[in-house]
């Protein structure tokens, strides 16, 4: 059997550095090695030891570059790829002005195929090996997404976005068709190859209580699927939810009372949470997804990474393309750092890297499978050049340790920092 041995600096996590002392949560080996067999990592440790133990392995020596798990984007909208960075609107106006017209195009399979392929290629070029995406209301958009991922052998999560009110005619389904289409799509795609289906009500303002109920029932019939939605992103949105659901205790209750709160639920943004909401999310073991470039770009607010981690609520990191302003998880980590600073807390580079890999994988219930540089995980691996531009290189030259060497790439890096990408044990270049 073919064996590949990657040599370089390696970063491995053993625990969550947001809970434990970050020094004990990870190991950096300045002369590490990662052994790949049949698409999986079978060993990670000393490069010299692995070389001696596996003389038959094909060796790729990345020198001083940093080998890490591929980035896991835990919330994005592939149909918004072509309208990323659209100017001047906050959430509801941004949806109506830019997003809905673009999403209306995805009933056209050829267009959906083109944008799905483009998104995956952009993701890989930026070191993202797993995407978690909202598709559009069109089943074709879901087929296009999972087909594009299968072609590239990528592990992805996605689902048909459901909306039966407060959206243009071209983008509305019904409670029944949302149930029927989502059921057919999850039966087709969930667990096929590396695909995972997420039942996907967009957010409470665009679903009637009937539709939320129907999707809650579907989730209870398929509890191994994930469920993804949005929660408490902007003040205007929260006020709108209150007016649409006058008897709900809070925003989260609009999901909870319709069977849409659970441990396999992914709640994007979750910025302006009330104490009851935080308690319930913690009680049920739900996951939150922090989308920092989106939160600054659309003007949403400051996610409380440390406060929510202190409650042991699982948290992933995400671009939220195209509300987010970058395809890069490096830029996304930088924005998470900046939001932390605005809240008075500096996230350590180990904590940022953990969120972009292990944290997102944990949110998706895929710990140990993806986002992990260790034996047993799929070999979705990236190699970071820590001196990828003149500006980063000159700062890197005076680094005192690996974290000081990595931090300029987190803050200033982009796709130029991605020296190599392996998906399921194969190089993508
Ligand atoms: N809330 C509902 N839909 C969306 C979306 O497409 N992007 C963002 N950022 N928030 C949303
Ligand atoms: Zn979103």
C-alpha cells in the first residue's frame, strides 16, 4: 500500500485550548512527521522516527513550513460566492438587495454547478478542506453542491435552505414541499461518500411556524442529520422575530418550540443572546458558529468567544461567505482576534487555530475525523508557508517562537500562505 510521509513543523491538539491551559492543549514539533495511508493519517510524531520506521514511504519534506489539519468552515453560503463584498447594507436590506436576487438563479443547474465548483476550488486554494453550506431553496442547488464536493473527495455538510415567507416568490417553498424536498435530498445524500446532510431552515423570519414544525418533525425522524440555521445576529432581526412570534420567550424559543433545538443543531452568529438562551444551548449541547468577518462586515456585533467557552458551549468558526468578506479562514481567525480585542480579551494563536480546525469539527460532530492532525483522522491536511509575502516574511524573521512565527500569518495571510493542500490523502495541486 502506498505510504506518504510529510515532514515539517507540525501542530497537533490534544485538548481545547479555550478550556485548558493552551500550552498543555497542543504539541508543536519543529521536526515533525505525518504518515498517510489509504486516505487517513496513521501516525503523527517525530519526523525522524517515522522515517526510520517507514523506509518505504514516499517523503515530501516541507522544511520550516507548518503542517496542520485543513481548515473547517462551519457555516457559509456557497450560492453567495459571486456576490461577496456587496456594499452598504445591514442584514435584512442586504438579504433583499443582494442575496435573494442572486439565490434566485440556483434553479438553473448549470449555474449552480459552476458556482459550487468555483466555491470548492476557492475554498481549497485558501486551505479549507471542509465546507458547511446553506444551499438555496432549489433541490438542484443541493445536488450541485454535493456533486462538486464528491468530485473533489471533500467532506462537506449542506442542505436545502427552506423559506416559506418573507422572501420573493421565486425563493419560497411551503411547509410541505420543504419537508418533502429536504427528506428526498437527505435520503439521497446523507452519508453518501463524505457528505453530511443538514436540515436547513434559513432563520425564523423566513419560515412560518408550520414550516418550522415540519422541519422539526423531519429532524426527529432523522436524528443523525445535522440542523443548521441563524440565531440572534442583529438587533433589527431580533425585534422582527419578536413581532412574528409574539408568544415566544426569545429567539431561540422559536426553534425550541418547533423541535429545532438539539445537540446536532448549529446556530450561526448567536451574538445577542439572552441568559435563558445561553442556558438552554448549554443544557442541550448545541453548537454555535462564530462568523467574525460577517459580523463586522454586515455590522452585527461582537461574539463572546470566551464567555460562551466558559459555559462549555461548542463553538466553530466560519467565513459566512458572502455575508462574510473573505474565503480565507486565516482572515477569519484575524477577525475573531480583532473582535476578541474589542471585547477586551486576546485570543492566543493556538486558540484561533483550534477554532478553525478542531472547534469547527467538534461543532459538526466530526471530532477525530476532520480538523485533526492525528492517527485515525482523514488526511485532510494543509501546509502553511509562514513567510508567504514580503510583509509577513520580514515580521516572521524576528519571531521568538512558533506562535510568534504563526501569528503574522494568521493576521496578514491569505491564499498565498497555503503552500499545499491534501484531501483524503491526495495532494490537490
Ligand atoms: N440570516 C438569514 N440569512 C442569512 C444569510 O444569508 N447571511 C447572514 N449573514 N445572515 C442570515
Ligand atoms: Zn449565514
